[in-house]
C-alpha cells in the first residue's frame, strides 16, 4: 500500500481506485436508514429509501455548467446524483404497509403530499426526461401522461389545491440546441465603469454567447396547471426563463419571476436581471411588480435594492408582500431603518401600502393560520442577533409585539422553530390553535441536545412544554398528528437503539411506526462520551470522544482531531455544547469516524470557537485556533486515552483551511488531512466564511490567515484531497493544486489526490472508498507509526 502512495506522490501518476480494509467496507455498505414523509394529517407516511452511493459512471455522465447550475442535457434538469429507489406507504393507525407499483429502475425525488394528505406527487427521472407520478393513500401510483418537467431552475412542481399542480414543463417543439461555434466571431469583453461590487469566486459561470444561448435553451419552461385526477394539462402564459412561480391563494393569479438579458459572466442566475409580474390565471399580465437590473453591486452582507422576497400572503385571496431596502442595501451605511415591508392587494391597481419599517435587515416572514398577522424576523449582522415580532398586516404602521430576541448562535435558550402546515391552497402557514403556536426546538443543554415541543400562547408568550427528549436518548418531533398537538410523530434513537419512528401522545403513550434493526452491530462496541473543558482565556469547550471497538481501558491510542471553526460574538454562546452523545452511532460516506475501525481514538466536533467583534474577529484567528487545538489534545491526554506523540488532524472545506493552518503554526500534530479546502485567501478577495472585509481593507489578515503564506513552515505530512468539479464558492481545485506545489517546492511531505467528477463533497462509491483508503493509509504511516519530525518553528 505505502509503495503505491510514495510512487504516486513522487511521479504524479494516476492510480486505480483502491478499497479500504474489509471491516470498513462492511460498515460502509450497510443499509442506510429510510426517511419518513408524514402527510399533513399524520395518518399516513411515505417510507423512502435513498440510494447512498452512486457509481462513478453516473458522475461521469455529461453535464453543462451554466450560470451556476449543472444541467443534464438529456433530462433537461439539474444533475441527479441522489435519489430514492424505493417508496412504501404506511397507515399510521392500522400499521398496514402497502407496496407501490414503482416504474422500472426508479430514480425518485422527494415525495410531496397534497394539502389534504390524500394524494402525493413525486418525480421520476428516466434516461432522457423528468416525469411526474401521483399516488394516493390506497397505494395506487400512476404517471401523468404527456408531462415532461423542466428541472433546471428549482423545484419543477408544487401543489395549488387538493388536485392541482403548478408545473414547469419543457416547451414542446422548441427545436434542438445549436452546436457551439468552433471558430469564435470575436473576443469576449467585460467592462466596468467605476461602479464597485464584490464578486464571489464561483464555478460554472457563463463564458460566451454560446453559453448564454444554451442557458436560455435549457432554462426556458412552459408554466402549466395539471389536474391530477383527469390528467388535463393547461398551459399558463408563454414560455420563459422563470426562476419562480406561484398561484395566489384564491387561484386567480400567478406570480412569476422571469430572468432577462443581459446575462452576466461573473454572477450566477440568481443575480440576473428579472421582471416580477402578476398574471391572470390565463397568463395575461395584469401588473408589473418590478423590473430589476443585474445585482452586480451588492455590498458584502448587503441586499439588492428594489423589491425582494415578493410572495403571496397565504391567508388572503390575492395579496402581495415584499421587502425593500431603505439603506441602499448597504449594511455599512448608517440608517434609522434598514428595510420596510410593503403590501399590495388585488386587483393591484393602487399603490402599495407600507406595513412596517424595521431597524435591522428583514430576513423573512411567516403568515399565521386564519389571520392577517405574520411573524417577522430581522437580523443585525453587527451583533449577529435576530429578533422576531408579531405584526398585523391589516394595521399598517402599528408597532409589532416582540416574540423573542437572541444571538443567532444561541442553543441553550433557543425558543424553537414555529411548526407549519399546508393550507388547502398549497400555501404554508404557522399552525395556530386556540391562540397558540407550536415550537419545535433543539433543546441545547450542557449535556447535549434534548429536543422539545412547546405550545406558546401569543397573548402571554409563555411556553407550555408538551414533550422533551428523556435523558440518555435522543428523540425529536418530526410532525404533528393532531390539531391540538396532543399527538405527534417522533424519531427516536440512543447509543444502543437504531433510529425508529413513533406515534406519541402528551399522555405518554408511544406506538411504533417502524421497527428497523441495527445495520452495523459491530459499531455498538464503540464507546463515546461528551468531554468538556476550558481554554486558557476561560472559554468553555467540548468534544465528543469516540473510542474504537473493544478498546482496553488505560490504553493510550493514536488519535484524530476533527473540527470546523465557527465565529461567535461572545464567550457565553461560544462555550455552548452542540449535538448529543446520545445519538445512535452510524458511519457513512468518507467520514473521519471510520478511523475508529482502524484503531484510532477520535475527538469529534472539537470546539474551535473564534470569538470577537464580527468586523474584526479574524484578527486573532490563528491565536484562538492554536489555543483551542492545544487544550483539546491536552484534555485527551489527561483522560488517559490519547498518545500525545501520535495525533493527526483532519478537516473538510473551512476545516481543511484549519488543518493546513494548524500544521503551519504548531507542532501538535504528526500529520494532517485537508479535503476540499481553500488555502490562499487572496484568491477569495471579497470576503470568505464570515470575514466581511475585502483583501484591500485587511491585507495583513488575509495573508496571516492563508496557510499558503506559510507553506515553508509545514514540516508535517499533509494529504490534500479535492473534487475535480468542486463548485463550492471559493474552493476551486486550484487551491489544493497550488498548495501542493507550495509545500512540495519547499521540501515538505505532501500528497495531492484529485477525485474525477466529484464536487465539494464526494459521492461516488469508488471515490468514497478511495478517499477512506487514502486517509487511513496516510495516518497509519505518519501518525500511528510516526518517524521523527524536524520542527521549523
């Protein structure tokens, strides 16, 4: 094995896909737990089985990257790499499980229930099309004939009532695509005339006029309504490039957003010029909400000017709500109010009414069932603070009633998320029962998460606890099964109990819906515990300690530290425990937890908080990073399980950036694995992660934080892994390529693995297996059995 590693690293050769040891393959190939989709009434559930690992041949199928979207030209939809291969239907009350007659070799999307819960719709992707199937609670499933969906720009269908879908179809008789010109008609020219605007580092942008035509060809859709009972398809309007569309609650109007030229070669389609219109159901335009230009000068953490988040008020027949910036969309500009919320009722002949102005940026609103009231949320990026208020849209200018206000990172006092329901019109609202809403929360505690369900009166704002996960296990509510919240469906697990679903009641009754067995019983011999400790500056930290199967007490082990740094504004929230040690241990994909089966201890979810003012928090990134890593290792050694001389570090994305920095600035680790990272911050000059300053505003910080700058100091072996088609913002494969060259050029030990066809995460079975082989072989050689390391610091 190691001879192959050395040969490939020295010669830059392409190797064949390798497999990890048998004990890892057995767990990797264990069946994945199914996912339940309850209907709105809680009477039936769809049990879906997800295909966990596609083959590399699936990823190798041709695609076209256009305006930030990866299009399969054969299916006229986004690339389909994950799908359900099996669906079953279960009656919650009787426990009867029905088998659905699925199409051959199904590749099914996420099932969507009709508002009354009697029907569901689901896509099936064939070799050359996206079809729609409709099923019912009697286990009948049928295809809607003559319907081929366009899945390029978002979900291609939605329910508008109990029997009608609003869909985006591939236009009939649209012709064939034109072949790309091999001889260009001239150069590609871009020009700026003094107008500033940050540009994110993105993949798959348009490059020339041929790309523009291809994007328009594949993204153009025909809107239509479909009666699922009769199969009748009724076109709505003319074909266009629609990024969104929705029917008004009364069904008389259609709200559409159509993308328009000129397109951009720097920005994705989400920033393209657009026209937002209201049509009659026939497709006749009746009102133009806005004509918006290319959003190419939006400040960092800013918003575009003009109407944004235009949508129907779910509880009125045909009323539009939208938000507009009052500060030019610039968070750095001083302003008494950042945003305002506007309302316009049909038939849209008057002027919009200003409902309220918000002190901070308005980030969303949720309508309350059978009411003109909404929950309005605003966000203060300077403090990373969110505030939610109860607003009555029927009483413009009336101050709202604050419901809660908290740090965005708050876990211990998180109030929970409002539970929603789908109305008969297909629109979603916050459930309201006798003047109270329901809140589904994570239940963060110093011992780990204990999810809960509360009912909160909107008059008193006092929550009443209906359910909370018991100590020593993990159970969360996934859906209500009664109007008053007295019955609900949960997903339960514990360190020794496989995840299963239950119908529960507030009286304590619990009826199993599923009975899945442990797919990998060998993992039950793994021990884990939550470990808490402090950083020298007083910040509370934690990690979950995993010990390999049958580990003997008192044995010091080679160890793996896995982390992902996060930014916080205060030490209180920075020290809060995330996650739960009471989860059922499952290992899948290219997980670092597979190191357990190779004899390593794993310090998982190791706290790496970077605490400070949001504007300057990264000024002490390196200092806080190294301090957090040191104390984590110290704690593992203190517990008697970690061998200080044999510790490795691994991270993915921003965690890979962390890994390279730790190797550059410390001698704590014998080796590192950095996957899909960015290492030279001058290549992401308009901000990264939560950094708000541009490179030109904070040159020293960009250079200090870039491990590329200190490649000559990385004297521990570094394994770099990257997906060839990484389309994540800022993590071009060139980041790993240049980092490899920098470490190699300075005499370091480094290996660079480029995974064909993979994106930011790794999906194909062959890629996952090979990544695990690389990771374990690297640490076996340089961590478990290390040689001497010469310090350069």
